[in-house]
């Protein structure tokens, strides 16, 4: 006689393997409906770390302005959607305002803590690079704060072909501490 296992059905349990979890997330273009969750993902990074130099969390309305601006410029703003829940986002903004920089962008990527370490960041940044290439971008710059909370950003960018090209020492002040940034660059 076979005794059924006790507890939940193993076939319905979430797959703990990171590659399976990452495969569940769909990468898609951000919509206005995603912006409250985007704001919620960034908020703890703003208030508790020096990962971003924002000092106040942007509101969903401020995010709507950014989304519209990037769309008007033909630049990507993507989200990682895991079963209807946004668990990360990435976008590209102009690197500098002068026209000669028009083929260079800065990437931004944030992953919700529940999705970190599952490969979502790799899939999201890879999709962002593909979208940048389609938009005619030639160079992508990453500006990573030298903060323990940003520890995953350097290996993520390096995995996708970014190279460290410099360090800007003590260029920001966040939570009463000077913060340096690490510059990475990738050609498309």
C-alpha cells in the first residue's frame, strides 16, 4: 500500500530553483498602472540606503512624468511581471543633455527584495539592453553607488558585458555620509 505524502502537493509548490523563478517573470513595457508598484519598489532604497541619490521617494505622478518623457524620447522603460505582480523595473535615460550624447544612455534597474537572487535582474537588464539597441543607443553607462545595498549591481552589470571605467569619489551625500560612484560602460 502506498501512503500519499502529507502536506501540500509538491507539484503545486513553488519551484525553489532560481532559474525556474526567473523564467516565470515576464519582461514587458511599463504602463501607468505599474507606477504605484514601481514607486513602492524604490521607496525603501531611497529612505534606507545610498543606492540612489534621490532624497525623497518619487510619487506615482512623478513616475508618470518620467514614463511619458522616456516614451517621447523612444527610450525603454520595462518591468518584470511575476504572475501579475511587478517585481522589478529598468529604464534608460539620456546620459547628458547635450546633443552630442544622443546615442548614450544611463541605465537604472531595481528589483524588489522578494525577487532578488532569482535571475530577474539578469533577464530585465538583458531585455533593457536589447530595447536600447533597437532604439539606436550605442553606449550604456551604469552609475553604481558604492554602498553595501548595491552589492548585487556590479556583478549583474559585469555579467552582461559592462566594464568598470572609473570611480567618482565622494560625489554624493546621503544620510550624512559621502558616497562615491562606480562608472561602468557597455557598447551595443
